[in-house]
């Protein structure tokens, strides 16, 4: 099994971001979801290893306020679209001229914002995402702000309970991630026209947390849908997710 290599790179404003790399070959950037990390989203359940075995180098940042990356409490560290700014800084730091881009949930939103801002990956994968999650962030923002506000008091049976438990398990800095959540920008549906590269929308059969993936496919110029088992959080634990990504990137 290939060893994960961990290093750092300067994100927006020079804040230190953690970067994990696995394998050798064509570069594929993998962006994890909210309250998660590269370890939880991509490494633990074997998706990064599967891509490495398929001839890719899996390049996995911990997003700002997550994992081993900086989690500043200064609001100035969270301008609008700061995750897209961090992504552009990573691409420039690694001098990537030809790469693939994969996101899951928050990572998918970040990938969309990166492409809208000018990044041009060869292929794009949007995991755990529907049209409403890209163009209508406010509803999800309010949901997560409520989870943070009521953290530690949400009981089983409450729709926010599992998000609270995930936040608790991950140890994510609640103040920092709250600032990050407020920085996330919606995408104008008209801007989706610039996402012209072949795109895979991959979503759990029981996952509609971020809206309808079929509507997202219909809104993109060159997109296909793959469904894998599971809910929003559960789909990450299935090998089918990594296999669907590998099949698309190697097809």
C-alpha cells in the first residue's frame, strides 16, 4: 500500500493549509465535505488508494477550518469565496496545468466556484450534490448555522442530530467553520454554462441533502449521473463512490 505524504501550502492570505498526497501519475484534486477532512472523506474508506492504483496522484487538501489546516478566528480570513481562493492558490503552488477535479458536498460547491472563477480541469466530478445545493446555498447555510448554535443540545430524532454528531467526532473548530460557512457563495444558474468540461454528478440513491442531482446534470453542458448506495454521509463509506470516480476519470 502506498504511503500518504503530508505537506503544506500557503492558502489565501498566507494561511497554512495541509495537503495529503497518495500515488503517482496524473494529478486529481480531491476536495472533502463540510465538517470532514481528506482523511475521513478520501483516505479512510479507500477512495484515494483506488485512484492511486488506477495511475493517479490523489492530491487532497484539508479545507480551511478543517483537518490539519489553519482555522483562524479573524473574520478577515474568510472573504467571499475563500475556499475557491485557496483552491486557486493550491493549483498555482503545484503549477498544475493539466489536472482533474473532484469534490464531495462542500468540496463540490468549491469545485464549481473554482471553475466559475477560471480553473479548467480536464474532467470534473461533483459528489453529493444537486442543483439546489449549488445555486441555493442559503437553506443549507441556515441548517448548519443552527447545528453550530445548538451544538451539544440536539437530541436523537432531531433532523440535525447526525450533523451534530459528525461535527463532534471530527473535532472541527466551530467558531472557524461558522465564519467559513458565511463566506460560501451561491452560483448564478447562468454561470453553469462555463462548466463545459465532461462532468460526473455522483450521488447516493438516498441522498437529496443538496437537492436533485438529475436537475444538476440537466443544467450542465456535458454531464452524466452515477448513483451509488447510501445517504449523503453514508455514500462516502461505500467503495462504489471511489469506483465511479475512477471509472469516469479513466474512461
